[in-house]
C-alpha cells in the first residue's frame, strides 16, 4: 500500500503526540515530534542563559544555532524515539514546566523555525511519516495527504497537563498550568512567522470529551478514508 504523509497540528496539550505515536505504530510509519525539537532548542537557550524571566537574547541564540545538534534515537523499552541534544538524552528534561514556559518564544524566532523546518522536511521526504506540531499542515508539509487539526478547551487541556506533571512529581498548581496554556495559545497563534492556524483542508477534531481510544479510532478511520 502506498505510504502517505500525515500532519497533525493543534494547540498545546491536545494529545497530538499521544495519538500520533499510536497511529505511527499501527501503520508502521515513522513518528516525528516536532515539539520536542523546539523544546530541545529552548533547553539549550536556557542552559546558555539566552532566555529567562528577565529577558530573551535572541541574537545570542541565533548566533549559536550552529552549536545545536538534534536527533531522535529509538528507545525499545519506551517504544518511541527520544530527543537527543548534542548527544545527550534530554527527553525527560524538555517535558518539564520550566521549558514549557519559554518554548513558544523560542519557536517564534524565524531563524530557529527555518532550520528546524528544513530538518523536518528532510525527515519526511520518503513519506510514510506521522508528524505533529503547530505548522506541519501549513508550512512543513502543505501537500500532506491527511491533515488533522486538534483542539480542546483551555481548561480541559490545562487539567490534562496538570495531571501529567503531577504524575512526574513536579510541584505545580492548576492555576499556573492554565496560565501557561493560555499564554502559549496567544504566542502560538499571533507570532509573525508560521502562526498556529488550521490549514484549509485540515479536519478539525475537538477532543474535549473524547477518550484516547475514541480519538484514535476516529483518526484511523480518516486515514482509511484516504485509501478509498
């Protein structure tokens, strides 16, 4: 069966990565979490003190982009590929709330997006890929055969993220997580370069009240529909 490109975009904490991993595994496709790439660059910027609560030295980060090497390494125990930054496994660290606070600002830098989009397009050159992010169906793969746009209420997304962080042992409050979700929505949808928007030919799925199983079955049906 001829392989296709599947682009899954949407707001933060809508479960894009979860369903994308499921779909890739079911179809035997490659899965790429573009959010992990932007998070890794953010972690790099934080470690180099280019970004913190006092400001953002964009020029410093841009000048240092050549020092960033990103790659995904499959972890057979976890069942998915983990993010490596300069040969260091940073999968757990990039998921922390501290990184979430700054990732939208870093992702808005045109030079960062230019470099990462080029890498993402190269990854999907042979098709047979499921990629999730903010601009996959609009910028990275505008010709993708299947485009999904996922959304849910900010309150529901914050509750999911809050539960996830608690399970990891992070000390956070629901109010802080909700504020972060709302701030990221604002930054993602209003940035000048590749803002988060629904592609005209994308199928929107509001999963505020969908179970993970229901969501997966719905998207799998959409995939099957592309084969008819």
